[in-house]
């Protein structure tokens, strides 16, 4: 099973969408293995968005992600990174397909509701930034046989 990091950004939390977004993942059959609500500080924001450090929008990105609480989670499932990315929709909401999270709720790229890791490497790095190993649960879900073929 693969794991990925997902974060409901401040705009998603402020709009009361965190529960709906979590529900979509669970209804899809993905397993929640870690969850927390937090206020990101500048240091964590800079580490999270390090690949954008030299881009002109970096400062606004850090200011935005630290502007309010976020909901961070780790999801588990086969091909979960690709599945989550498909469910999120394009980063630019105008290009996101109808029915995706961004296609349903977002209008502006700077307020696109949610973040999801884009590769196994970024998932491992982002999970490590937001969660201690002891916060990642391993558990058996009774419904597994009804979700996945063995």
C-alpha cells in the first residue's frame, strides 16, 4: 500500500469544506492513517514550499498558507498518490474537471482549496514534515475485502 500527504488549505478550512473533502476520500475507499488540524508557522511553510523559494510568488504563498488553520492528513491505498491527484483536479481550477474537488469548489489558483503530494518522494518528505512516525497509524479496516480484490 502507498501513502500520500494531503492538506486542506486555509481557504478550504475557512469555507467549512474539510469534512466534505475527507468524506470524498473515505467514500472512494482510501484509508485515513493520520489527521490533524494545525496553524503552520513560517519555518514549516518555507520547508514545505522549498522548491518554490526562488519564484516570485513564494512570499505570497508562505503568507497565505500561514494565514489560518489547515487540516493535514495521510491517506493510504493502492496508487493513492495518482488517485488523490485525480480527485483533486488541476492546480488551476479553471482547468479542473467538473466533479473534482477543485472543479467543484475552487475558482482561483491562489485559493485552490487543497494540496496533495505529486510523487512518492514528495509524499515521504511532506509526511515527515507534518507527522511524527508515531502519529502514523497502521490498522485493519473491516471493509477492506469489499474495497480491494485480493
